C-alpha cells in the first residue's frame, strides 16, 4: 500500500494552471499548413487511413513540438492541448487523417472496443448507458464524470462544439491521491484494494467484470483506473459483491475532490483543438451538453487510444483489462522483438 504523498511534474493543481495559458501548445500557421500538406500527400498517394505511418505523414518542422509533447505525456505534466489547427480546411474524412497522422508520431493506435475499431466518433447517438449492456458514455450527451480511457493515452480532435456545455476538465491523479491521503488515509488504502468494474460487453473473452484497484503503485509510478459509472453498473450482477460502506465513502470522497475547482483544470475545447492525456496519471471529464438541432452542426470529436513510444512499465494486473490490456501486450511484443534483434 502506498501511504506517502507522490511528487513530480505530473502532480499539479488545476486552479494554479488556470491562471495562465502555459498548458496550451499553440500551432502556428506554418504548423497548420504542414498538417494540411501531410494529409494531401497521403490522399494523393492513395494510402488507406489506417495504413498511414509516421514516415508517410511527414511533419519536419512540427516533429520537434510533438517530441516535446511525447516527453510531457510520460515524465511531465501528463497532458497537452494543441490549439490553432484550422479545422475548416478539412472535410470530416480528411480530418480522420489529421488525428491519425499526429497519433502515429506519438505512438501506436490501439483498439477501442470488441470490434477492434481504431478510431471513434465522440458524438451523441441518442443511446443511453442505463438499460444497456454495451452503450458507453462517449455515445451520449450525458455528463461524463472523471474517468480515464484506454491505452497509455487518449487523443481527441474537436471538429465541432455543442450549442451549450461540453466543458472539458482534467485532474492530476497524483494531486488527487495526495488530497485523499491527507483527508482520509484509511480511504486511500481502500482505493488501493479491488473494485468490480462492468466491462460493458467489450471483453473478447466475454468477461462481465474486471476486478482491480483504483490506485496501483508500480515501479515508482502511481497509476489510476476509475469509472464510477461502471463500478455502479457492475452491481447489477448478482455474483458481484455489494459495495461496502467504506468503498462508497471512498468513491464519494474521490468524486468530491475531483469536482473541486482548485484541483481540476476546466476549459472549453475549440474547433481544431487536440487534447491528449496520459491515462495513468490524468483523469478527464465532460459536462453535459445541449446540441444544435441541425445534425450537421452537432458536437463531434474524433478519438484515438495510443500506446506511447515512451510508455511506463505496467503492472501485470492491467494485462487483462479492456482499457490497458492492448498497451500491456504491446510492451511484451516490443520486448520480444528487442530480444530477437539482439540475439
């Protein structure tokens, strides 16, 4: 059990970050033009979207900024928001090449569902999580409370914003853990014990639930996996133990602290914004939103999950999770390839 406060650049308070825009990375017109050229180049060459490699999507000037972002994601603040991309220069289809091309400069895209889709549209489909075994929050206009996605990192490209709402929020898992430890060290211990999560019918082996702690310390890194909505949803299964009073108290404190404006960073994404976050050190949320009546104007983002080229060591308990299993397997694959290369 981790019973000491964590330190490092990934431990930050949103209230302090919000005092400036230093957490934003601005893309220059030259950067934006370079992305346009890379998209046009892959289209002219007829390269299918998911076959585009880093070499195909040449970004000679922007590459240094992306390298800095990669270092910031793992070993730094843990997130980045890029602003300044002229999204109007792209069709909905060509915008897929934008996020994919940038993603392969940072790492390797991973599947996001049981169908192994590598790119998701984050938009309101009219579905509801309640009463469904498989609907997920990103398919709704619901408030998404603090949670993390799959892979080492999530990446979002904003095409259009909502009529109202849809505010993004980020919180440092390290700062959150420290606040919990300070307020209730007993509950910090509870959060390092197993919880049952509804797998939302996304496990290839039809596993209904996955069982693991919310906070896990491994090789000097604090890691987090949190989806209260799915923890509560797992309670529908008769063979899942009922949440104890201590567990509910821990979850309530977790949510209460996440909602504190002094702890989280809140901002509204603009069309063309790209948000990237390390899933082990950052939790993110989104407020409920109201869409435009015109379907062509409704809120729409593209999402990619990534295994980072410089990703941290992962605990074995993550190997069987739908969120982190692919990134864990990718590390094994790279390790094996390295051994073959050096043998």
